C-alpha cells in the first residue's frame, strides 16, 4: 500500500491504514498532489479536494485492459469570502448553501465543475479524455461535496471520492502510464480544485516475465558450458578435472577461450539486479524488470525470519511497493514479508550452494577412488588434493561468484538492525568479518609468496587460492587485490549507503573509473586473451549505466517521460553486454572448440595453430600469393 509523497497527513494515514483490515483487491498507489503550492498554502485556504488515497485497478485478463482510478479524500477551504462555520453548523448539511463545498453548477458563473484526464506513456499521449462533469464521477457522496468532519480520515472507504476509468486495449507491459487527473471549478477563472498525478506500472506478462528471468540464466549456462568445453576439449585443454577447473598451466590460448567466464557473467547479472535496488526514483517498470534477476543474488520468495506469507507486490494488475529504501522495495517485489528476511534468505541459499558444491566434490573424489580401487591403480593419493579443491570451491563461491550480494545485503542488514532480531544482525557481522579476514589472509599470501611462479605451478596452491588470480599474468597476481576491494566498496555503496541514492551513485561511479584506470595501468591479463579490453568494456558499460541513473535521483524531480527513456537506455546497455560480451563470445568459443575437434586449424608438423580460427584464417590468406602473380611467374619460367 503506497500513498502520497507530499502529504504528512497522508503518511500518517498510511501508517494507520496498514493496520486496519481492508479488501484484498485494494491497490493503493503512490501519487502526488500536483495542485499548485500557492493554492494549497493559501490563506484563507482556497476551495480544494485534498487527496488522501488513490486506488488503482488495471484489468489484465480482459482485452479491453480497463484502468480504473478512485481518488479518496476530503474537501477543504472556501471559494468565497466569509466566516468558516463550525463543524456542527447546519449549513454543512444544507444542499442549497454552496459555501465551502464543491458544487456541480457554479451559482455565480453558471458553469459546471469539470474533470480532465490525461494518460501518457513516455512522451506519447496514450489517451486524453474530453472534459466531463466532475460531479458525475463522485462516489460515496454526491454534490455538493462538503467537508467530512466526523468521518475516519484513515479509512478511504469512509471518505468522499471520485473515480475515472478508460479502456486502453493494450497491456502496456514493460511500460509505465503517467496519469494526471485535474478538476476545475465552474467559478469565474476556472480555478483548480484538484490535481492528482500517479504512475501506473501494469504487470509484466507471464511470457515477458519468463523471458527476462530465464534468458540471463540461459546465457549464464551457455558461458559455463563454453568454459568447460574449452577447458576439456580444446587442443590446450585437459581431461584432468584438477587442471581444467583451475586453468592450471595458464596456456594463453586456453585462457583466451575460457575468459570471460562464468563468474564474470554472474557478477554482471548481479550488478543489473542490485542497481535496481538503490534508493532512487526509478521509472515504474525498471525495478520489476531487474527484479527478475533476483536469483543471481540468492534472493527468492521466502521469509525465513518473519515466517510470513510474503508480500503481494502485484495487485489488481499493477505493481505496488512501499518503502524508504530501494532494497526494501526490491524485497517486496521479490515477495519477502519484511526487511529482516532479506539477509537470512541470502545466507541460507549461500550455505546451500556451498554445501552442495563441497558434497559434489566429495562424491567425485569417492567415485574416482572407487574406480582406481577396482582398476588396482597405484597412482597419486587423491587425499592431498581433496582439501585444496573443496576449499578452493568455497573460495570461488564466495569471492568469484557472490561477494557483491554478500557484502551489499550484509551491510543493508546493519542499516535495518533495529527492525531485525539480534541473532540475525550478529550473524551478518560474523559473516562480514569472516570474509574480510579470509580475504586479507589470501591477499597477504599472494603478496608474500616469492617467486610468483609458485602461485601458478604448485597444484594444491592453485586449487585452493587460484580462483582469485589464475587468469592474470605471473607478475600481475597481486592485481587480485583491486577487484576484491572495489567489489567490497560497491557492496558498501549498495547496502550501507541506502539512505542516500546520490551517494550510492557517486561511489559506484568512482569504483568503475578506478577499475578502468588500473586495468590500463597494470594490464594484468595476457594480451592474447583480450581480457583487458573485455573488462574495460564491462566497466565502461557499468559506468554509463550508473551515470544515466543520476536522472533517477529524487531531489532532481525528473518527470516520468524522460526517466522512462533513460531506463530503456540503461536496460539496452545491459542487454548489449549480455548478448555481445557473453552470449556471442560463448557461442564463438563453442564453435571454435568443435571446429578444432573436427581438425580445423591443425598442423601435422606443429600441432594446433595458435590464436583464434578467424585470425588464423586471415594469416593463411595473407600467406597466399595472388593467382595472377603465380601464373605470370609460371609463364616466365616456361618462356
């Protein structure tokens, strides 16, 4: 349930109303009282309808797609000079006395009080209604509308109201309808007596919602398959799982094929989701769209702490959220009952993933041991690799896959500590401290290890710590410190700086600038892998998205139309990165692996040719002499 952002009385009304029983179908949305400030603050107060609640319903099941808005409120002020009667004065019940009331026909100007409706999608008018009589739209009471002195101001169904509706014959999914409802008095000069603006975000269709959810999943799976296929079946790969899972040997052509990898793709999807949970005034459709990637941050429709039934953010065909912080609103879109459920959900699923991976590792070791036992093999004792591989998988899960959501959500848990059990807050602090200590231990080990080659050549070390640095060149292993620190700072910005949206954007923009500068200063990746360029591209895309989000800062007051276009531009940037940075690259990797398995790029004398098959093909063409030159030489010899 959400109400006006510009009325302290309404804020109190929302608080009280949230504790009262109300119909399930009621969808009270955020709105603005757009009546001119000079009218709202006039002395004596000009006659006006003060909106307190707006109930919206969008019919998604009927082809007409009817939108109905009911505005509940009270009448206040006066249109003519005179002493304002007390609440118990009989004149308030006299239909022939127009003082302090909204009347149908002005007695002084013989004009009707008139209602105007305008609906916009982006910069286009979806519908603009012809002017109509205001009093034909009233509900609960009829004109003349008098002040409700003795009615419950916190119960919308006990207040005066008027309603408007329109059949759009379009679902307007993936869009926001900016609605403006105004009413003018029939008196001379047609002064405004009501103005309400509200943004209606219709529900995403099941098809569109599924596409936004499963397309990133499919891309992530494809990247994982391409990485595994290249690590095992490429000419420089290995069927030894201890080697292909750690890039052991770090052949530059193998690194070219396995990067950017699963972790890079997952981290970018997490960035898309978490930047939709900042404390900003997004266009209405933006957060419901980015919410579809909540799985990447291990957030699901579960309430482990409050044990509630969840939040129904989709009501009457539109999205409804209510919260001071962006993370709170996002949790409601995900379906959690309360903010105290956010960290617990992430922590529980993180534990599930970590335990599942460790168990799978143990099962793989057990299976391999059984095979060797049955074959009576006397090869190396696998127990020396068990702990490094299992521990390395946990390191990979925490630092390569889920560090950003862990830090962001744990920091946010500290912000809402007053509304959470002490045990949950304590566990969040313990998790943060454990990660910081572990990160410092590993990074200290990387810095102090000499020679650096030991970090890459000792297999147990690579299995345990390699996921943090095994795509860098030998001399650039300490560069692992930069992404770890920047990810931690991003997490702090997203989680701990929720009270200020502009501060969140500033910190995140600085992080991307630092990453771009350090990438070009240190060039930590081998040149043939092109990962310096890839990560510069990813960081530039993130920076562009963050800078565009400045338009969503609440204090700037940017209207819905430009915000809508900017939101689409941000989502387009993310789509370009996912398609061209990950999907197309993974597809190219798979095609090259399959082509090399079929014999392409092979050389009987020197083995597999280095470099990509495309560049190899160009080199081969350049080595060939033009046919005309060859024919001319042949003729000269014959002559």
